[in-house]
C-alpha cells in the first residue's frame, strides 16, 4: 500500500527545487557575481563593494566590471529575492 506524503512536505520539496541555495555571505557574493554576468559583465572583471546597502528599492549590492566591449560599467543587484538580512 502506498502512503501519500502530507501536503506541507510536498510543497516544501517543490519550493526547494525553485530556490537558490544561499547559506552564507560567500554564497550570496557568488550569486551576485552570477547576476552581474547576466547583466553583461565579464566574470573575471567583477569587483564588488564590501557588502550590500539598504536602499529605497531594497537591499542592493553595488559593483563594477568590464562589459564585452571592455568598457568599465557599474551594476547593482537586489539581493532581496534570495537573502533575508538577520535582525541583530
């Protein structure tokens, strides 16, 4: 006889497949670099600020890089979709 899994367990497993696995600041920095590449940055040229900043549009990490034409460009990545700041 097959037992059905409880709905919360099924929902939890389904959501885990959709979420980014970010467990610490290093993972978050890697994710921000990936987003910068999607915005047109060359991966080996990315320079991030030390940490993200709280702005009116959310928690945003700033950085600079070179694009495909080797021009320096600034970028911002909102980290709110994948990171919840700890309340200290």
